[in-house]
C-alpha cells in the first residue's frame, strides 16, 4: 500500500443481516407513535437513508409534519424497541467479517461507516453483532434524505486528509455505488443483499464480490485497486 486508504462500510446486508429486525422495530415504533399498523409495509428500504424511509412512511400514512419534525420521537421509540427485535429475528454476521476488518486495520487503513441507518440504530445493530469496536465513526441516516450526503459526511469525518480516490465505499445496493461515485470514491459492491454482482457492476461498481469469504483476497483488492489502471 502506497498511500493510506479509508474504507467505509454500509451495515445492512453488507456487514450483517438482521433478519428484518430494523423494519420490524420501525413498524412497531410507527404504530406506537401514529397508531398506524404496518406503516413500512410498502416502503423500499434497500440502500435508502432511514430519514428517507421515515419520510416515505409518513407520506404513505398521510401523517402531517416533516421527517425532521418527527425524527427525535421516532428514533427514541425505535431505539427502545430495536434490541428486542434483534433478539427475536435470527440474523447473522455476513461471511468474512470481522476478519476483513482486522486485515484492513492491520494494513493501516482507516475504517468507518457509510450507512443509511440512524446512528442510534447503527450502534445497536453493531453492538448486538459484536462489530462495534471496529469503526472510527462515519456518516449516518439522520444526515440527509440522500445517501450521497451520508457518504460525504463519512468522508469528512473518517477520511480526514485522504484523497477521495483513496476512499473505498463498500455496499450491497446500486444506491451505495452511486453515492460512492458521486463523491469521487471507489465503489465496491457485494452481492450479499438483494442485488446480484451483475446489477452492482451495471450500477458502476469498480469491484464486485459475491461475498467476502475470501477475506484475504478482498483486503488486498480493497487496499490496492486503482481506478483506470
Ligand atoms: Mg445495505
């Protein structure tokens, strides 16, 4: 490795699979606050920020007020309910973790998060799956309706002094890849969510993986890949 790299990870379907615990707890929080059952049933979660997801559910449920107005109460209710949902839904850490994170850190990379999760939800999920100690901060779902703003915030916080071309963004959806490219970063797709390697490649991913079970090879590629070389 010639220059220090920063590697930013998405959470859901990239680092871990919660078995739908996030959506489950969000539905319960929405019902408790607004008296609407299944408020997120028709809402697409994949690759979206939690603020965008909340906005969609408010619109769909015809609830007055902006997502920013409702966010405080919603996040505290969601955070109270999420631990129980994480226990009920049997999820798991995805292949290659935490080994990939250890290898990147040992090679001198900065490791952070670029996640659509509200920061409180991110913390609870990562603590539950014993991955919380690996990350030096990041960008989170309360930052914006737009994922590219989340990636920009993560770069500002974690990649201080790193050039955008030495920032690597790892995620499981075309939204992760688009957000990486918008910020001039390297986009890495992993097909452990709802999108195939082909779909991630079509969205512009520089590198794609079926999963990170070969964590040594993955670490090498994340640390050395140069766009256009
Ligand atoms: Mg994801």
